[in-house]
C-alpha cells in the first residue's frame, strides 16, 4: 500500500551525510538478518528473546529468494544473526549463496560451531566476516550473562579462527555494568587473536528489558566508556551505538544517526521486517517479505518506513545544544523503557532521561512487552552457577483437542488434526511436519 | 588516511564544522546504528 | 595520483547511484565511500574509458577552475583503493 506523502526535498551538495540519510535510501546500505530464533544459549539480555526455533522459519528457498532481492537492490552487506545462525542446517549453503551473489556476509555467533575445519573454510572466503560474541573478559563475568561454558566456547572459536589465519574477525561485546571495568582486558583478548574489538550498547530490548535495571551502565560508567573510546578507540568498532554520548562534547566516529528504517533494518526468521533488531515489536513492524512485492516493497513503500523518513520531531530534545549529534538517542531504548519517542533517551548524559523515567514511574507507567518470545522454557530460570539441573515445566499441550487416545477408543484418527496454518504462538500442529530438522 | 570527524562545539551545535567542498566522505561499514 | 595517467574503478568496488551522488563499497577492504556529487560520480564512471584522469574530468563537464576540487576528491578515493591506476597497455 503506497502512502501519498510527499518525499521531503533533498538538500544539495555540501550537506552533512547524516542529513542526507535521514530521508532514507532506495535500498538499505546493510541490514541485519536473523536467520533463526533457535539458540543453544539463553543469554539473559538477548535482544531477540531467542532460544526456541519458530516453525514458520523461512525455508532455504525463501532465504535464497531474499538474497536474490538483496543482490538486485545492491545491498552491500548482511549481518546475519539469530538466535545462533549456525544451528540452521543450511547455514553454510546460504552464506556461500550470498557471497557468490554480490552480498557480503558478516555473521554473529557464540562460536559453538566454529571448529578448526569451519575456521579454515571461513578464512578462505574473502567475503565472509565472523563476529564472536563475548560479554566478559573473564569466565565469571561472561558466563553470568551468557551461560555456563559460553566463555570457553567463544575462546575456543577465536583460537580456531586465529590458527586458521582468519584476519581481523570481530570480537563483539555488549557493554554492561559488570564488564565496563574490563575494557582493557577485552582489547588484550582481541589483540591476542588478531581480532578487532567491537563495543556496543545494551538496549532494553527482548530479554534485555528484564535485566536492564541491573545491567545498564551507571552514569559514571558511561563517562568511563566514552573516555576510553576517545583515548583507545581508534581501531575499536561501535556499530554507531553511542551517538547519545556525543553530548559529552566530541562525537564518536560513525554516522551518529539512528539508521532504523532509513539505512538499515531487520529481517527476522519468519520474514517479518522491523525497523531495527533492537525494536522487535509490532510498533516497529513494517511488513513481511512473504507478502507480494517481497522485501523491496516493504523497504520502499511501507507506511512505517515512510513515516520514519520524514523529518523527526525532537520534541523536548530539540532545544538541547547537543541535539544535532545526539538526536534524542535511541528509539528502541526509549520505547522499551516506556518513554515517549520525542523525548530524552533513558541514558541521556545530561540526566534528562533519568528524570523522565522517574516521572513515568510516578505516573504508574509500564513498559511494553516484546511481541514475541522464543525463549527456552525453563521455569524458574535456569541457575547460572554451573552445571546444575535444568528445570523443565511440564504442561499439557494446548493444541490437542483432547487427551491421548485410550485403548478403548474406536476412531483410529482420534486426536489427529489435519494440517492447518500454525497458531499465533507458532506451535506445531499434530499431523504436520517441520521443514527442518 | 585521516578520518574526518564532525566535531560538535557547544556554542554552535547547529552548524557543525565540515570541510568546505568535501565531495567524498568515508564511513566504516560498521558505522551504521541498528546492526548487530 | 598522477592526473595525467589512466585510472579506473577497482574491480572489487560496487557503485550504487543515489539521488545525492553515489555509494561506493569495496568488497575487499569493506570500506564505504559516499560521493556527494553526481559530477564526481560521472568522472569515476568515465575513468576506465578516458586516457587520463584529467580528460575524464573534462568529459564530465568540469571547468578548469573546478578541477582541483575534483582531483582532491579523487585522491581520497585513490587512498582508500576505490580507484586504481590502469596497467600500461
């Protein structure tokens, strides 16, 4: 459906790049593609609430069709993630397909499948980059967030990549209250394996909302992080996630722009297109690639993206002297803490965010729940202390119309439901098969 | 290659200092927010 | 960069025209360059067929007094390997 909004007139030569991009582009520059919600881990802050595979996942053929579209649109680069993308049986096939169709790939992994053989294959492909996730420079800090033995897994993966001669892969860290004291050690780890360090912002997205209060950096730590980046950050990537810190004085390298719906977006495992991977919520859902017109139509014509490409009102923030680079911070951070989008970021370095949060709380305001939850079902949460028992919730399946058939039942088809579309919660109907292992 | 950063001076945040006549600008492919 | 020698786009560079100019992405270095001017794009696209950088500028309609500006921009592109010298025939 096309909206008859006039495209804003684009300014001419000599303008800031960031101003040109605010109007959006005909194709994204790059985008994040979550291939699966399945994951072998259950990181406490997972932005996509991953764990269990969604049975409506795009098939291999559907994925290749997306890649064909991206090639046509000249999207230069996809950042493939998940969940854990390497648990898809067709993962390596899809990477090969992308890189042989002019779409560069960087994939984000916890390292579980990066064996020496896999590392050798990756090192040989010039168009694949690997990003290993790590959230602590020591096992105790890391595993408290990412789960038992995840530190060990990441280290082993990095050793295998280094041994295979893979140059400059990425070590990506989400900055939290517990790991900001370890920035120097992270740099040392990256250097040890010939990797490039990447520090990114924790957003209250997905399961991140549950741990935001305890894990997001304190004001003092934000300053510490900023100072560290200014002093040491020349070869450190940030995914442009700290433009809200530009109010400390000097903007950090990057576009310093919220790219959501303008230069980047997310394609999720079931083909939903969101403005950004940190905004997986109906509020930021632009469409689905399975609809006629595919991804291209969603990117170019969706109502949401068209709206995001209009000049945004800064609201209360537009009178701030740092608005031009801070831009009111991160849309997702505001949304998932219940703050209005035309107000300060919850972590506004001038303190306006804290003020707004307090007011919001006093007014009895709540926070939006993510639209989907693919988390592993352990209740209560699995203990993080080590190899303790995994507690499982036993429950009756809601999709069966009756309990299992008894020996006296006469109808051999009792309990069988002919294959239908899966229910809203994505559960598998009896009598149908998943298309993947 | 020297990186060209936009410096926001508190008094003149509305007019960032950019090189006059710059026709090319470079950014890291990682320099886009909203990506893993 | 010698403006009287022959140059061309690096073979690993993808050019994407945009209303404001163009995006250049180098698949090898993973660097992204933005051309903020359509004339500069025309020069870059015409390099392979021109005997020299200077003549590519002329072909794109660049007046002599503007050449310096464009040559400086091309220098930046040369430094990041977006364009390269053509091997002598």
